[in-house]
C-alpha cells in the first residue's frame, strides 16, 4: 500500500464507519479508522500464518502466562508492518498527527512488571523471528491499577482499559471451551472396565477466547496471543440468576492481581489459574485432534511453556485430558506430558514460590487435585530407595498439607530455566539444588532479552536516526548489527550526534515533567533513572539515602563540585505492600523538601512520576543518562529495564546481580559503575549471621545523620513512615543490606559525577553501551528457547515466497 492508496482508503473507511470527514472526526474515531485498516490488512497474513502452520504440520509452542504487558500496539504494529513512516506522512498530509492518535490508545497493562513485559517482548520476537509460537493468558476486564499520588501517598484507581473497546482483538465465540470447577469427583468403571471420573455438584463456565495478532517484523508472519474471558454458558443461565452468583463467575477474569511477587493464596487467584490453563490446554488438544495424528507423537507437534508457576497446573490438566478424556494409560501420558512441558523460574524470593492448601485446591478443581496426588505418589515411589529419603521428602509435590507448584512444574517438565546466568546458577546451587541433584540435565539458562525495535526505533527516534545515518539500517532487523557502532567510538561527529539526540530526548522529558508535575528541571543536568516495581530488595531506599546525603553535603558546602542531577523515579507498589508504600511517601516528601530548597541552587531535583507503565517507560528511557540497577546481589533474577536503558545509552550503576553481570561483561569494567556486596558475600553473611546494621548506624556519622533525617522532621510529614523505615534498617537488621552497601554506593555515584564531567569520555561510554546492547535482544533469547527447549523451527522460507507473490 502506498500513501495515495492509504489516504483514499482512510477517507472511505472513515465515511463508512462513522459517516464523517477527516475535519469532523475526533482523535478516537481517526484512531479506530486507522486501526481497522491495519487489522484488515494484516488479517490476511494472520490467516495465512496459521494455515501454513497447520498445512506444514509445524510444531508450535504455546507460552502460558498469567500476565502480558504489551503497552500500546499502534506504532509497534505499524513498525512491524513496515508502514510507520508511510502512515505518518500520509496522515500529516491530511492534517492528522500520528502521535495524537497514539495518545488515544489505552496502555494495555495485563501484567505487573518484568514478568509480563518479558512475555510481551517474547511475543514480538517470536513472530519477528518467524517462529510458530503463541501466547495464552487471561483477558482481564481491569488491568493493573492506575497510580495517583495524593499528599505523597499512592492511591490506586481502576484501569478500565476496555471502556472504548479494543481494536486489536477478535472475539472467537466458535472457539470457546467449557471449564469445570468445584463439586466432587469419584472414579467409576466404565463399560470397558476403565476407571473414569464422575463429576457431581460442580459448575461449568464458558471460556471465550479473544485473539490478538502478533505481527512479526516485516516478515508477513502474524502469530496469536489468545486471552480468555469468562462467560456464563447460555444453557446455564438459569442456574446463575442472582447477581451474586453471576458476579462470582464474572470475577474470574475481572481483575489482574496487582502483586508481582506474593499472592496470599487466594481462592479466586487459584480459580483464575485453572481457568486459563484448562481453556488453553483444551483448545490445544482440540486443534491437535483435528490434525489427526496419534497421541504418541504429540510432543513432536506441541510445546507448552509454563511461565513462572502460575500455569503449573498445565501438567495436571494435560494428564487429565490424556488419561480421563482420551483414555491413554498413565505412564504413556506422563512420558508425553514431560516432553511437552517446560518451565521458567523468575525469582528466588521465597514468598513468590506458590503453594496452595489441599482443601482449597480440592474445592476449586478436585480432579486436578487427585491427579496431582497421583503424580506425587508415583514420584515418591519411583525415588524411594534410589534417592535419600530426606531428599525425596523435600522435593515431593505435596508436603505439610500444601501443594508446591514449582515442584509440580519441575517434576512434570523436561526443562527448567532461570533468566540470567547468575540466577540460573543460584537455582542449581541453592534454591532448587535438590531438584538439580535429581534432574541435572533439565536445568539451563536463558538470559532475558528485550524487544529492541520497540525500545529503540519506536521509543527513541532521534537516536535511531543517528544510528541509521552512521551504520545503515541492518540493525533494524538484526539487532546484533548494532555492534557496527563500535567503529565510531573515536569519531567526534558521531559522538556529538548521539549526545545531541540524547539532549533532544531530555528536553522532551523535561517538558513532560514540567507539564505533569510542575517541576522545572534542566536538560543540562544528569538524568538519573530508577524505574521498576517498588520492592525492598530493589532498594529504591538506597537511592534515596544517597540523595539525602548529597543534600546534606550541599547544605554544608553550596560550592561542592557536583554536576546538577535529576533523580527520576517510576514505581508502583502492590496495594497491600505497606512498607513499599512508605518508601513512596518518603521519596515524595524528600522531593518536596529538596525541590523547594533554593539554597541548593537546583543542583538536586527529585521527580517521582506517577503511574509508571510501558508508555511512560518509552518517555523516560531515551532521556536517561544513568541507570540505577542496585538490587541486593542475588535477589534480582535478571532485570530488563537495565537492558532497555543500556540500549538507549544510559550508563549503569549496578550491583553484581541478575543480568547486570552480563551487562558488565558486554561493556567492560570501565564503562559501568559496579559496587556493593557480591552474591557470595551475601550468602556468607547468611551463613555466619554476623551482619549488624545497628553498629553501622551508631558508628558511621554519615549514615547516622542521613537516617535521622527520616525521624527528626528534616524530611517533613513522614513521622510514621520514617520510623517504619528506620526500624526496618536498624531494629530488623536491614534485611537487604542497604546500610552495608551505602558507602560503596556513594563512591560509585561519585565516580559517575566525575565521569560525566569529562564530556568526551562520557559520550564514548554511552556509545559503547549502545553498541554492546545487541546481545540482549529478545530475538536472540527466543531463538535459544526455540532451539534448546521447544524444538520449533522458523518458517521464513515459505513466507518470503508468499511475500514475493504478493508484491
Ligand atoms: C524478576 O524479578 C525479571 C523478570 C522477568 C521478575 C525480574 O528480575 O527480569 O521476572 N520476576 O524474568 C517476577 O516478576 C514473579 O516474578
């Protein structure tokens, strides 16, 4: 399609859809018109893609994830369709701004943080690499809450993202499946003497899929992200007549749980998990049956990925369908299940390893409970006498009245991976060591990656232009080629051009900050960024302590040679995470204090932007000079904002945690500021129990002064929160070693301050970060999943032919 054709179609579509002309239409109407042209266009490829998969009997992977966090899709779809510039120009010629249309789209936030965003980066890359892979999740009516600050406190508002409809999804009623909950189950011999379950007193809901096309990058491939929504089956209308009964059902896909690490074992959450697991697995098996192959080969056609433990019931549901419904013998079904399933662990935080009580699971999905019990019984049988008894006790699925979902996922799959080298090593050596002893070959690492096209070409167009002018545009499709930039590390023209691009982005962010917060910040200052969920282990508090220290230093000596800095935060706290909310309040009050103190001459500013989400990340990241990755070593499984910021030329201040280690390996020690305890040192403290934070408080005058600011009124309005924070650091012995790492952190920050003042050197460091970011492309990550875990192959060859025929 060319501009002329597009403009004609656009006007025609607008007239058909809304009976309007361009000059009369609202941004929403224009946006919907544009969207409908796009979906109409890529739907042909979409249909062709799944037909190709079917006709060529391609093995397909299904990525089961309780969260997806795609953000806005308008521009990324345009980019992937190869239409972005054409459409932008065509719209402009009609007097329409693409940016204004993009504003209309809600930020699709069916996820909390890293885990959900990773799933969406994978969806983009799987399609872009031409891999046959699909998403399977929940279509929540309400996404992650919207965050507002009132008097410095976080307030949560509902995210009604579907209010104006969702142009990207297609409701597929004909593909609905029924999911059964509750009641009792017992086994009875059928006519052939086989034991079959008989269900009593349960209830059935309908799962209706909404499919969204996952458009590959300029390759004519469109995969599917299938999200399930609950409905009351027409035949059951009578049963659910009261509002309460209906609500109980509708609640199933109503809200995303807003906690990214620990869900306090709620029944509704377990029901959500079973709902999307059962619907997804049933629909996969229905498709497989149409192919007409025997079950013996199902692992040659289907791979199911369990993203964190939330979909771990896939193991039991797959067994249920093969054994109960298809009549396969248990052993055979089990061998197939293990070959089909694979699992990723995303955190070592103990509270995030899901466990469910037996009574609750019996109540929600009694047959699944029975199957898990049987899996557990056979596991214990098989291991007894072969492995030490205590090892078997520690690794079995059911222990002390609870079902351990990670155990189910590991025992029931052929692959368990962590998300960065250090994390995967810790899984083997500590967290899942017992399982590593049992199944050494199942463990592997897949370091996370990011959808680099979104985080560079879409989010940072000024940098993209410099790169395209300098190294050509092969890196647009093959992110590894961004390495070509290494040839320009001594080229002042390129260094300046990149610095100018950064400056342009900072000017824009400064305008945004002025607009939404009323805070004046100078683009000449260092923009220092920490954007991620608020968690004690991520240590936003360490950042704040350092800011307060700088503030005191400046009060004492207004001529201190520090380059002005703007500390930018973006973070949501789980609504029930009291401590995290106190940290938010403290940062906001410190901001009030410091931003309004004329005596420090604007040398320090704190900006806590509300409602951090994908769209806000796209504004902040291109403007960042410094990337804060300061979690306590061993706690952050990987991190992915670290990769996005690096790609955008920010310099990382980091502990040796998660993927930071691999970032350091990529850029070299001189181009990153590493500080703090190593993972080994942290574990040594755990073993020797010899950390004493109170000592640091009493003996270190700097720490003393900084901490007192939280309780003596220096930072205003935090009498309660300040005390709580102080208690966490002193009374409860500083679980995340904030005080232990404080001095080292201040030194690292001082090295940043010095490095920034050598402008040429800084520009070089920045360039080296960009040039070495290619290895963190999720294209590379999903290729390794495809080869090592899913055994699926790209379908490029066929499609390029189709592409050729079309044009
Ligand atoms: C981890 O905390 C990682 C993402 C994606 C998060 C983060 O370090 O980058 O997963 N874990 O792998 C998580 O959300 C529920 O656990």
